[in-house]
């Protein structure tokens, strides 16, 4: 079973042809035009190495997040940042809030870290009860939370994150927060854990999703803990962020026209998408704070629904391999209105 969505290459190798990819959660507005133009104009930069310290890139990220350059580490996608953090911290035991991104487990297992999971439950709409959560945290070194959560789309308010962090800090437990999808939330800067500026917290971000550049691989981490930053730098290989990714990060974070257009699109579309999905018989959608939606299908398995959708030229995510989800859960991206209509109409036909 594939760990992640978006494996259209495998379908092509199997002779399944072109599909509309609704398994990966990428901004349908596409690569920002300002960056495209700059990349064309500066193609010869491929003849040079990037700055190994990525000073200008980190300055751009710092301005975007109101953080100092020394508080920032960049990586070849958010996944490199995750693996670097885990290697630097070397936790012996970690708790992961689940369902969760599969790479948390892989990063922790790579250093022989024991993993325990805290389940977000469907009967609570995958929302966290903070007091209950705090009571369940064992003696460990690290807690990992994806916020907004992938694949549920649920979100933990900043005041609750602050409460969790205070408790963890008192117990000597570090808090890692994955905010890969937070930019899809309205007024997201008000809700980011970066605002707490606490050395106990490490925030991971991705530029892949919001800015539609998965092929470039660009992610970053933010923390006031200089010790962990230095340890990560010691593990980091040089030049993992390529020339165009470095250029992209310095351009797209200031592309206000693109950012505002994306914010307007997702705010309208996720409401419309949920309302339409709610009317489909045999389907239970869950409200989302981001650009994808988790759904439970009745009477059919997720793999059956996925296969029937592929037959109709649409790839969705079978979410049954997320810890805590059974074989009736699917995750579907939210894209343009016309494409969304096609996907939801097709899904309704299959579930009849």
C-alpha cells in the first residue's frame, strides 16, 4: 500500500492512463506566476551552487513568520526537517496524535524510538479534548501534533496548544507541531504556534501544499531553541535545497496577489464542498480547516471506492493506512469548482 497520495506515475506504469489527481493536496492555482517568470529569466543560476547557509531564504521566511533568521532551518521538503529534528533530539519514547502523517513513524523508527499513539476519535469529530489528552501522555521525550491535522482537517486552537506546551515543559517533554497546512486557514498567523516563541516548541512548515511546488521540495522549521537548531545543522547535508527552490522561497512568500487569491478560493470552496458532500447518501464528511476532506463511506470499503473512482479517471486517497482509521475512510482534495463537481458527482454515483 502506498504511504502517500499522488502516485499517478504508478498508475501510468500499470497502463491506467491519465487521472484527475484528488489524492494529493496541492493548491489548484498552480505554481505562482511571479516565480515562474523569475525561474525562466534566471535559468543560468543552475550553473552556481546555492548559498550553503541560505541566508536570504531564511530572511524571507523570517519576515513571513515574524521570526529571526537564527530561529530558522530549511530543508529539502518538510520531511527532511522532520528527520533532522528527530535525529537531533534522539527521543527514546514519543507520543504521536493520530491519525497522522506516515513519515512521523518512519523518522522515529529510524532512531529506534518507541512510539505510542493518542487517537482522535470519529465520534468526537476528530476534535481533541485537551484535558483528556494531557492525562494520557506517558513518560516520554516528545509529543508530535499535526495542526491542522492530516488527514482529518481538525484544528487545535492556539490557547489549547499553549496549555499543552506548559504541561509538557514542566515534565521535560518537547512539542513538535506540523503546520504544513495552516496557511489554508483564514487569518492563520493568529493561530500558529510560532506566536508562543517558546524554546520547548518546534514548528515545521511546508511550501509544497499552499504554493503548489511539490517538485521543488522546500520546507522549513521554526524554533527559539538554538541548541536543537545547531544539532540539526550538524546532521544536515550541504546544498539539500536546490537553486530554484531557494529562489522560490525568496519570491513566493511576498507574492501577496497569489496568497490572497488562494485564501479567497479555499474559504469559499471548503464550505461549498462540505455542504455538497453532506448530501451524498452513504457518505459522512468531516468539516475541515484546510484544502482536503476526510470522509467515511458506508456499505463499501475505501479500496473499492478508490478503484471505482480510478476506473472513472479520478484518483482519491484510501485513508485506511492512517493509524486509527479503518478501511472505510477516504481523503479527497479540494480543488476548482468544476473539478469538485465532477468528483462529488462521480462519488455519489459509485455510492448509490
